[in-house]
C-alpha cells in the first residue's frame, strides 16, 4: 500500500512542470541510448517511463513501431502533442512500469531512459522488462550513476524531503553494474557502456530556475515548503551548482550507465 500511495504522488509530481524542456540537458545520454539499441524499421519498440517522449520520438524516426508508457497523465498528454507536431505515429498511454499492460514477448526492443529507475519496486520492474521482451529481443536502459552527478543533486534535496516508504529502491542503484546483473542477469545477456551528460548553465541560480520550474521532484518539493525553508533549499541548490563553476560557467559532470541486454 505504501508503494501505491507513493506512485499516486509520483504520477502527479512528474507532470507538474513543462518537462519537455529538460531532455535537451541530457541529450548525450539520449543519443547514446538511441544509438545503442538502434531499432530497425518495423521493429516493435516500447519506451517505459517515456516522460514527454524524447527517446520514443528519436526511435520512431528510424521507422520502428513505437509505444510509450508513463505513470504521469500530464506527461503522456504532452508526449502525444509533441509527436503529433512532428508527424510521428507513437502509441502513448498511461501505465505503470511495475505492471505493464502488454502481452508476454510483445516487443522486439524495450527501453527506458532515466525513467523506470524511479519506480519503487525494482524486482517488479525487472520482471516486467523481461516479460514483455521477446526471446532474442533487446533491452536498453539509460541510468544515472550512484557515484556523483544527479545523485549528488538529490542529496541536496533530500534534506528537505520526507523519507521514502520502507523497502523502496533507490533510483541510483540502477547505475551500479553488479546491481543490474542481480536484477536482470538471469533473463538478459548484459553489456555496459558509460558516458557523461553534464549539467551546464550560466550560474547556479539559472540551474535552480530550470529545475524548480521544469523538473517535477524539485518543483513539487519547493512548492510544498514553507517560505523560509523554500528559500533555504533555493540557496543550497544554487550554491551546490556554483561549486561546479568553470571559466565558461557551470559544468557539473553527470555520469551515466548504459545497459544493453539480449533476452535469453
């Protein structure tokens, strides 16, 4: 029940801002993952926790038959609108990465880019990713590293957040190779690649404005704090990114792990 309540909150939280502005800030990860899975025309592709469809649209341009699913209705509505504007046919729907509404082996390629990692029940996600991938099909995941980058930004916010429900998995453990092997190694032959999608900006204040406006977790957290606590979060967040100031502005390394798998 605790997980179900958390997911209800997540379904609203992730859709509170214009998230479609954010993927350009992790474009290297998107491009790396899209290249790694390289769907062929006519292949059936599922993008789990698709957000506003940044990865799904890239894959649809290859001629693949793409579906995208996300827990947040507002994100799915935006994804549909953007796909229509791009004249792309993508089957977007609202749904849960822990309980996918598709038949066993329905897809040739299953992907998720820093999306499914935020579902609380990791074993359920791993089971569903394997279930809907056909034997011989391909899996591609883009996961933030547990060793710096986005995880450090979340540590700044964590001081102002309530603790997660007992047993909820951390999104960042998916960036650990040994953990991924434990979750998926029985059902997929796995390989890994790494990369960096740095966060840039003219100042820590600019990065705060971006995340507090666009990124659901930061926006929701800030909106629910009393004014004094909100301003303290604001200062801590901006100061954190100022710690990555270079001659050209803010440049925070954000390492990631690409997981590529072939279904056994």
